[in-house]
């Protein structure tokens, strides 16, 4: 039995990674590296859920005989995290420079099939109303945190794509450069172009902005989702250190996703975050968050 192991980014909105173990006629998916949702062919040409497997506990739902191959692959899986396989990236483009502004979608090269592009960036699911930007609160104390702050953030980013609102697929190469593919409302010169690695935002959203307010709101967003951004491989140590420091304010998210970290700069700091999160859990404050569903 040959198994493939890979990770994909969950984007627009960005919510971390989904891990996959694939044995051909059955797959297992996990968002945290602990609980795996199994799917397989039902014998009639449909792929359906077949069970749940939990690391350290075994099969919690589903038939052992029906899930034999995928469970064996899970038990023999390599160390986490799995490598990213989504080398095709769809970027919303800056309205002035035409350079990547915000990541909208990703795909594995082997499954890449461009469809209708919805060229609008979303920071959070509509069901998530937990976001609070300190910059927005200071600028307008009457603006309530939650959906109003979420929508203000989205407006800042999507307005930066005006007036043309273009998006383009890129094939990212191992050296980080990107080959321009098809897209939405592209200028002729952009088709087939090649951009250097530095043209693609390290944190999936441009981090240099024109006004102090815009810059501060984007910084607030990156700090808010820092535990999820830390799952990205290839971050500079400077960026990773900044995100690790920000993640101390979101211990619950870090607890749920820390097994997928590709690198830790300050192990003592991470341990303190996890201890804080476990104390919250023991106090009956278990994390229930639409961002991590």
C-alpha cells in the first residue's frame, strides 16, 4: 500500500492547514494532527465519510474492516507537519502595482483546474465575530468589535485592489519565484510573467500599507491569527519570533494547532502558552471557535 502525505492551506479566509493521508480509494483529513476524518468509496462511485480516527485512541467511529488500509496508513504516517502541496496560488492583485496583495486560493498542480474567480478577500468566516483591532477601537470608539471590525479590515484590503480588481494564478517554484498563469481582468503584460519570491507577501497578505491606520489594522490582523500563520513553513526567523510573541495572547488557538508547527524559536515561550491554554481548559473555558472549524 502506497500512501501520500501532504498539507494544504485553508485560505480566504486563512484558517491554517488541512493535512491529508491518501491511499487511493480512501483518505484521512485533519486540521490539528490529532483527529482524522476518514472518507472512502462507498462502492457506488461516491466518496462518503467512513469514520473518525483519533491519535492515541484509535478508531472512534466507523467500521474497522472498511477502514483497514487508511488506519494502517495513519498508524505508519511520518512525523508532522506534512509538506505543503498547494504550489498553485491565486492572488488578488494590487490595483496600482499589479503585484500580489492577498492570497485567495491554492491548488495542487496535479488537480489544478481554474474555475470562475471571486476576486474578493475575506479575513474571517462570516460566523466569526471575535476580531478586535486596537487601532480601529482607538480611531473610532463607537465602532463595536466583531463583525464591524472584520468588515472594516476587509474593506481596507479589497479597496487596495481597486479600480480594476484583478486576480492571477501563479505556479510557485521551489526557489519561491512565481510563474504567472491565467486570471481575472489581467493586463496583457502580466500573462506569463515571472515574479521574484519577494513579490509574494510572506504572511499571505501585504504587510506594508500607505497610512498609519491601515498599517496598524493589518498588524492587528496578523497578530490575531498569529498561531495559524506560525504553521507556514519558510517564515524568516524575525517574522516567526514576532508571531510567537503575538501568539501568547491567543493560547487556545496555539493549543489546538501546535502539533503542526514546522519550527519553534523559543520553546519556553511556547510551553508557557500551552500551559496557559490548558489551565483555561481545566477551568471550563474549552475553546469553541468558528475560526478553527
